[in-house]
C-alpha cells in the first residue's frame, strides 16, 4: 500500500472515470481495496455525458441505453433512471416513403411493412427470421465462439439479399457501428442484434449522463477526484498534470484508447470512429412518435425527435431533433442534411434552429472483422488497462472490461504478484 503526496494511502489508482473506470473502482472498493479514482473532466462519464444547452437536455452525441446488457442488469437501478423507451424497431425512409421495420412478435399490428414485397421479399423475411431466432435463442457464449468475419459476410451467409442489406441493414447498422462498409466483426454484430431483440432502447429522464452518475454515487466517500488530469504513468505510480504525484504499485488506466496509448507507450489500440450529432429546435415536432428514423439514401446515420422520447428534454415546449452523421461535416454538408431531413419528415425545416453540435473523434473503437471480442487487461506487473477498446464498442463492453480488470487486479494482489 503506497501513499500520495498528501499522505493518504491507496492500494490501487484508477485513471479515468468513464463506465469502465467506474465499474473497476466499484468492484475493487466492494472487495475492500483502498482505491483512488482520478478523472480529468469536471464530471464522470467520459463519452457518456449530458449537456444542458439553451434550455434543452442533449447527450454528448446521440446515445441510447439498452436494458438487455448483462452488466446493466447487474449494476444499475433502472427505476431510478426513469427510463422511457423508443418504439421497438425503426422507420426507414425509402423512395416510396417511410416504411416500418419492427419485430412482429412485439408489435404485430404495426408489422404490415414486413409483408412480402414492401420492405423485403418473402425469401429475405425467412432468412431474417432464421437469423433472429438463432441470435435470440442461442446462448451468448455460442455467438462469441462462432466463426468471425465481417457483418456483410454474416448477412450474406444468412441468406439476406443485397436489396435488404442496402434498404435496411447498411443504413441502420451504420448508425450502430459508425461505419458504412459493414466491415465490423460478425460475432459482434450477432451479439448486438441479440441485445436489440431481447431488450429495449431507452433514454434516462436526466440524459445518459445519469448512468455514470449513478455508478459514481455508490463509491465510498473520497474515492473519486474530478478535475485531476494524469500526465504520465511512472514506475512509482502516476504523475499529475499539476506537478504532484500519486505513488502506488498498482495502476489501472481506464481511459479512451487514444489517452491509454499515450499513458502506456507501446500499447496497441484499435482506431476510432468519428461521428457528429446535430441538434435542432422546432416549434412543431416533425414526428410525434418516439422512434428512430434511418435513411436508405444514407444522407445521415439516424434521426429522432428526442422530446418525443423524453418530453423533459425541453424546458419551453419546443421539440428537439437529433441527427447524426459520420465524420465532421462542413457547412455545405450540414445544409444538405437539413434538406434531407425536410424530405424524410415531409416538413419545412427552414425555421429549425441549430442549438447544439457535437463531434466525437473516438466515439467507438473500430472492430473490423475478424476481431477479438476481448483483449488482455494486464499490461505489465502492477499496470492494467480497461475500456471498451479492450472489449466491444458498447456500454456492456466498457463495464465488462472494467469488471475484468478489477478481477485481475484482485487475483494479482492476493497472489502477491504486485
């Protein structure tokens, strides 16, 4: 057990209070380990953050909360989040207008667009039913052990036609994986598809930032320090940006992949996916339903009326529309997106007020298949690393990686390996 320059003794220092760091610190504290959790930002959450802008609640980029994740079920008080769900399924804008793609077992009366010849052929529907049944019913461990390739390979192997891929899967999954080539790991696709069919996509009443805030609220007093940036991992512990140091034989780096690679030179990390989310306010909601809309023309990733999901996201009664696009669009691209939204929603967007814009460079780690679903959290003696870049690009991946790091640290402490 080592001490900081203020004399406090800690067993483990965790760097980064995103989902992975919070899970790791929480599990270590529950095991009786003395932990110091350092966060450079002013609040916890990392990429899971909520902004308050011009009277609106806007998450740091479009985010949804999936209730089916095992780590979510284990850790979260869902009732306290005051979740409200999206309508199951999505609306797809096609050259024939909006078509509804939904799970007929949940909304049988709304599944008419899944009749053969509307969104898909009869053969496609049979292939999709078989794919979905397998992913829902098979144990997750079976899906994780399956042969890997790309998502495009997996859809072709399942018998899904190019027409359905281009009409639905490519526009929809581009918003899930933040890439439009469907090159993401097939095994990860199957796990994501399973989670969507088994769970509900929701938004917390206070925004997605309420999720890490709830995790942080369960930590013992004095474990968390925000506004404390770490400049280096040293042989003695960590050096802080303010010139002070924290001495500890055990350090867990729980930051995003870019920062982790800087703190642990030589650490191999995946690339990142960049996404920009545009927020517009309008006096009249273009759609009253809390549903995700995608565009088969792929002029944007997805769009939705956030205030149809959580009316409390607006303080003055106006509607808040969220739209995400790949990369970082320039002014001309943004104008083109607004014109596309007018077509998709069949409304005049000329008076929509831009109220917020967020570009996230490493919103998700890239997972081109074949790809490992987990990477080692043990970096060197007494040095560990966790985050979604060590697992899968999801809240489940981040939490599971943090839990795995905590277990590894505890095993090494008990074995006297650090």
